[in-house]
C-alpha cells in the first residue's frame, strides 16, 4: 500500500463545529495526517484550546467565527479561510444540532432550528467552499450525516429529516461538482457518545439495549472515525463520490439477538 495515498501534507482542511465533540476528533485526525486546519465555531474564544493543541502537533490552525444559519457569516468564513491559506482542499461539514421531542411536540421553531443548521447550513457552507475549490479543480467535501441518514427513530423527526436530506444532498452535489475534480461524500457515524447525546448514556439500561443491537457490541469511540475521515479527505478515495460511509458498528444491518432467536430455523438441504 502506498502511504502517500493517505498523506495530507500540504492540504488545507476546514472543519466546522470544531469547538468540541466529533469536530475536534476529525480535526485531530486530519492534522495527524499532515493537513493544516481552519477551525470554526459560533464563539471564537471557544476554539483557542483546540488551536493550541493542533499547533502543538506541528500544524497550523486558523480559528474563524461561523454561524451556519447566517449566510453572511458563511461567506465571511470562506473568504477568511482562503485569505489565510490561498486555497481550500478539504471541507468537513460537521456543524449541527438536535432537538429531541415526540413528533406531536415539535414546534415550528424547533423544526427550523434543526433543518436550518443541519441541512441548509450544510448546503451553503459546501457551496461557498466549492466556489473556491473549482478554480483549482480539486476538492474533498465530507458532509457529516448520521445513522439517521438511513434509519428513522421516534423523537427525532427533524433530525432524521435533516440527516436524510444530507445524504440526498451529497449525491446531488457529487454530480454537480464531479467535473471540477471535487468529490462529495457523506460520513455517517452511528451511536457515538457526545455532548449532544450525553443524557442518553446516563441510562445504563438504554446503553445495554443499544449494545445488543450493534454487532460489534459497543457504541462508537471518536477515534473509530479517524481512518474514515482521512480516507475520504485523501487521494485514496479519489474515485469515490456521492457515497454514504456508515461507521456504525453494524447497527444498520438490523441484526439483534431478539431477531435471531425469533427467526424461523434455517431450511436444511434436501438429500
């Protein structure tokens, strides 16, 4: 295997939503592979500890303010990233939010918050960055989806709608921008413990229920995503576009102990 396929030295990567959680793990993985970073958050000061961490690894990290629900903020971020490095090679479109409520309790504002952040924001950040990739005829756009890009769960109606939309959006953008040497893929984590879903993991019975439905028998650890994000950002994936890569421990196979135990016995071959 040619290690140069996964080497990101000389590349510039934007990681949105990098003040905490999975965004920081994506950033660490890309920096570890050699990329310099633009890291974004709505609160610029919240990025300072991560900026210092990335620079301790010998990579540059330029913090920029970004509110993905604000079109002017998106344009300023893209302009600032290009001004800092002269180019943008990679985008990890990670910024997102969630509202957990039964469907009958979801308000108009709840719906708008989640869809404007996760779907509209993803599109317009990708658009602003792609405008700057096209002249270079090169780009790797990685939209962050979720297991809910392909599965539906009660209590997550706006979130599931937004992540399903990201999957479809990814395919459309891949077709649009492929002629310019830009790949667009969706990285879809399964159940990972983050600040956003911390409350769920405080319920041990729920954790046991979850693990029973994951063939690998554990929730994801953030480092489980490192190889996937570097792969999609690198030349190793140059002929892969429009795809959704599920990193979910196998939960989307739908297999469970209960399902197996209740299945009819396998038919035996006839002599």
